[in-house]
């Protein structure tokens, strides 16, 4: 609508659909035409193990790129280290080209992942992962439509860092670099509670407490205002649902930590045996 200022509209669906296809093909290309050949050349003959390595590599690449991009956007935005900017001057109807692109590709990714986890070998937390992706996708679409991309950007940055380190630890595990795997997993075990339970709790608290200080909390679609006491409760319910799933996963992380402290290597307790399927 102006240089560097973009609104939102129904045609954004075309962009999302395009990127669902791009992510699917890019992921397939990376896994089947890069990871599998390199792993086989390196002596990894089990297809199941190569497939898991390829899956984790694709995850590590995606999250590494989008955590860096998300942090860059947040650092150059008013809401960097300032939760009051989630609400000041709401609604934030115009966003930068970078934020719009970042946000819609993240929506595309979670749509694609909901498909991907249903066609790959199932892990023990399969249904928890589906619920997590559905909640995250719902939050992304709702926050985009209701002009809360600032808070959505902050939540994604809290989530994505741990999703860089865990696939990296798995890659090191599959390639028999056990010491580096344990070090990376140790870093992941520190980052997870700090970002997903510490920083994320700050965002949830800001959503629960701060809005009445800055906005009138009225439903006025003609002004693109969609935040009311009811929608606040809906957002908080979705946040708490995410938190319950993350606590379930954190319990699994603690199980691995206790195993490492007792002399074992870090193992992914969510995965089934590599030969299953």
C-alpha cells in the first residue's frame, strides 16, 4: 500500500499454496538427491537410518534459516525486548515486505509439516506433534488475520532455536559423533527451558495482563480490531495447550538427560527403532 508497507488480503492464499509446494519439493530434493547419496557414500547402508538423517537435515536447515530471519526482523522492529509494543498502536495493519514473507512462509511450512508427519515413519509422539502443528498453524493464521504479527514473530523465535539444536544433535548421533552429539544435546537442554518455558511464559503473561493498558479491547472489524476479552481467552487457551505439549516433551528431555548423566549417550526417546517400517 506504500513503499515497504503491505496489507493483508484473500490473495495471500495463493502465496501460501505456492510455498507449500516449494517447501515440499525443496525438502524432497534435499533429502533424496543430497542427503541420501552423501550418507550412502559415507557408508550408511540402512535406508531407514539414511531417511531419518535426511529428515533431520531438512529440519535443521529450515529452522536455522527462519530462526535467523525471525531474529533479524524482531531486532529491527519496535517489539524487540518490549512486550508493550505488541499492543501500542494496535491494529498493526501494515507490515514490512520481510515480515509478510516470513510470516506466510511459516504458515506454509506448518501446513506442509502436518502433511509430512503423516507420510513419514511415525514416532511415539506422533499425535502430540499433530496437535502441536495444528495449534501453531491456527495461532499463525489467526494472529496474521487479526494483526498480531509482532507477537507471532516473538513466539516463533522462542520456538525455533530449540528446533535447530535438536535435529543437529540427531544428525551428529546418526553419523556417530557421539561426543559432539552429547554437547549439542546439552546446549539444547539448556535452550529449551529458557526459550520455550522462560521467554514464552513472558509472552503469555503479556497477553494475559497488558492489553487493557494499551487497547480498548473492542470487536471492530471495520477498523481491523479483533481483540476482545473473549479472543484473549482463546489465545491464552491455545498458548496453554502448546505449553502442556511442550511440558510433555520436556519430560522426555529430562529422561534423556538422566540417561546421559548415568553414562549413556543421548538417545531420542520419541523415535521408534530405525528399522520399523
